[in-house]
């Protein structure tokens, strides 16, 4: 009997399982979770831990740094082998590489069924339906005005901590960065929607909420008229005060904020809101005024120092972290020294440091990537060493102290529990699973490179 060229629709197996491979920032982590919620609601898909078990494989990609596109293609090559043996399988590429590359992905990898961006993943169920019905490849990378959030099912959280996206996109256009092109313009969710999602995850049992966005402090959300401030457009600080009042919330965090959007009110909030934890990721990228100007960051190093001073005057225990880019076009030894000097002066508790890589479509990619690779490597090592030293000092300083730790989950070894201090240090200690969700005093006995160990103080 000859094999039919096109399977009849009845021969299509039902879809049962979903695997999501996530790269990149917290926003992508959040989006992946929402994709899983959506596919569960639409098709009853169950999340599985390996691509081999999956009927649908989604890649949620990041294009912020080096060779992002190539990494996606080589990963896709591995998924292709799975699809060769199971042609009914659906492969989708979402996230920031999906947005940037669009249908080019299917030209290079024709076995990819769908390509979508961070603003179109609410269409996943519809895309899957079309693929199964019409056997077509789809690419959905428009940036619709409508709120994708309106089309997502209610978020469910089963842990102690929950994440809520409050704004999307970026209008800052730093010269090196793809995010404004992949995530689109800054759009803030209305206040009531944010509060509703927060209430929901608190009702599920979470006690900590992290507010997410590329520039959370650029938040400008439509809100109810506020009596004191007499305005309908709420800024980030107003939102913080409102979220902090929600029943059941013990800890409030946010990521990421931009120096240009820092306000005195936000610094004051760190001193005033007990639930707002004393940790702030405030990326500066470079300590050189010339580099900051070329990067289009919109502030000088002195502006940054002034912001840090103001924050610390309201919240002396504030722990800081930052991102740095090494080897931006034209960076001299003196520019790099200025970065080291800034790091020494600010004293961070942790930081991330990246070698500059030109990203397609960004203004900086038009300049020659002229800092030699070996110079970039040497500067990276020097800065990493300084960052590690500061991180070690910050952890050592906790020895002997008794700190409030939110018990979050079992640790890796038997009888161990894991949690975070208010200023976001990881702590391991002997404890009980029933303590999960409680904030408990732990006396710090050991400090390692990236975490602490302590003993629970039971009254
Ligand atoms: N919205 C955040 C950061 C988003 S991207 C902010 O403004 O801080 C995360 C980090 O990736 C950036 O802070 C930057 O340090 C790094 N990064 C972005 N583009 C890069 C590039 N082309 N090369 C190297 N690092 C880059
Ligand atoms: Fe990228 Fe700059 Fe926007 Fe951050 S603020 S996402 S670094 S363009
Ligand atoms: Fe990457 Fe997109 Fe986030 S480029 S860092 S996944 S916004």
C-alpha cells in the first residue's frame, strides 16, 4: 500500500506534553510560565522536563548578548532529530530572537512550525490550531497595541515567591542594546490589573512578590485618581506603596530599574515601606563619562554617585548590584580604570559583567568593535576579580549576625532548607519543610563565595 502524501487529520496524535527551553532575563522566565499556563488551558498540555518527552517544544530565546542567533540554530538542530522520528511534533521559537529574526528562522530551519515574539505569545493556541489544521508554518511578530495580558489565563503560583510584569519594553535606546527592538516601546499595565494579579498570587499562598519590567521605575500606569497626588497616571513609587498594602505580602522586590528614572520619592520609599526589601539592581554599565555618553545612558558618573548617596541616606543597609559592559567601541585603559574606580567607590554586593558584542540592528553595531579580544578578556578578568572580592566581603560581613530569612524551599543536602535574607543573600540552614513561607531568624555561621550558611534560632 502506498503511503499518503498528506496524513489525514484523523491520523494526527493528540497533543499531551510541552517542553519549554528558556534563555535570558526574568521577563522571559515569567513569559515561559505564562505560555505554559496558556497551553495548559487551551490544550491541557502538561509540562515535561526533557524535549524527548514533548509533543510541543517551545524555545523562549534571548538576543541580548553574543552569538544568540547561532546558539538558537544549533539547539534547533538537536530538536530537528527528534522531529525526524516524530513528524507530528510542533516546534516553536519565541522570545527576542524570534522577534528579531522572524520568518528568517523558517528559511534556515524549515522544520520550525511557528515563530513568535514576546508580544504575540498569547496567540499560541490559535497558532497551534492552524498548524494542525492547515499544516502551515507561521510567523507572528507584529507588535499589537492590544494587551497580551488580556488574553492570558490567571496566573497560578505554587511557591513562596511570585513575579508580576508591570511594564514591557524600553524607550531608552542605549546604543548597544537590542531590547527596544525586540520588546518594543515602554507600555505599562494599568494599576488595577497589576494589583489584581498580585492579589491572586498572594491568595495562592505566595508571600513575596517581585515586580518585573525592563525599566520598572519608568512605570506610568493608568490608575484610579489618587487623593493625595491628585492624578490618574501613577508612577512606580505610587504603585509600590499600593502593592505593599496588599494583605499577606511580606516581601516586595523589583527588577530592573534605570538610573535615569530614579526619584527622591523612590529613595524615600526604601526607607519607609517595611515590605520593600533593601536590595537594588541599578545597572550603570560603565564608570567613564565618555563611555556613558557614547552608550546614550543619559547620565554621568557623578549623577550615579548622587543617586547612590541619596538611596543610602534613606536606607543605609541597601545592598546594590549592577551590570557592566567591558570593551564597548573606543573604550580606553583610562575609561576602564574609571569603571574600576566607580566599583570601588560604590561597593556592590554582587554584579554582572559582560564583554561587549555588537548586536544586529543597534546603533553601536555601526562602529568598529575595536577593543581587541585579548584586551577585553584581560579587563573582564580584572573587573570580575574586584566584583568577586566585593561579593565575598559583603557575605563575610554577615558572619555572626542574626538575619531574617524567608524559608523558600528544601536545599540540596538532606535536612537543609534554603532562603534569602532581606538583602537577597542565599542562606542554607537545617530546617523543616513546614517552615516554608515563614520569615525566621538565622544566625550566620559560614560565608562562601556566593552564599551563606547559618543556624535557625528557634524561640
Ligand atoms: N533593562 C536593563 C538591562 C537589559 S539587558 C537595564 O537597562 O539595565 C541586560 C544587560 O545585558 C545590560 O545591563 C547590559 O549590561 C548587557 N548587554 C546588553 N547589550 C549588550 C551587548 N551588546 N553586549 C554586551 N552586553 C550587553
Ligand atoms: Fe537596553 Fe538600555 Fe533599555 Fe536597558 S535601558 S533595556 S540597556 S536600551
Ligand atoms: Fe534577552 Fe529579550 Fe530579556 S533580549 S534579556 S530575553 S528582553
